[in-house]
């Protein structure tokens, strides 16, 4: 009986302990938010200059960019890196 109460106490403590914070600056941020923020911050022409991919060069939109970036890991990495650079530059 005492073991059950002890187990419950441990469980309650574990439930009330906050989860460790992630050091990943992209944690919890969707690709859609990233593309939208970059388009607002830089504009489509500047995005096309910084990352010359077709979805930024010709008739750019968030939807077409998401479709391409979800299928193309190397392009997604470049966009995520630009986003991280943009937010770190803004905070400096």
C-alpha cells in the first residue's frame, strides 16, 4: 500500500516538472511560419536572390514554396538556415 502512494507521489512530481527547453531555434516553428516570415521580412525578390530556387523565382507563393520545400531537403535546409540567420540578426 505504501508503495502505491510513493509511486503516485513520484508521478505527481514528474508531471509538475517542466520539460527541458530545446536549444533548437526552429523548435515548434512550422515551415509555413518560416516561409511567411521570410517573405514578410525580405520579400520574394530578395528571397529569390538569396536562395535561387524556382518556387521563389517564378510566381512565388507560400503554397508553392511549401510544396517544393517539403519534397526537397537541401532547399528546406537553406530556407531554415536563412530563417535562423534572420532571427539571430534581428536580436543582435
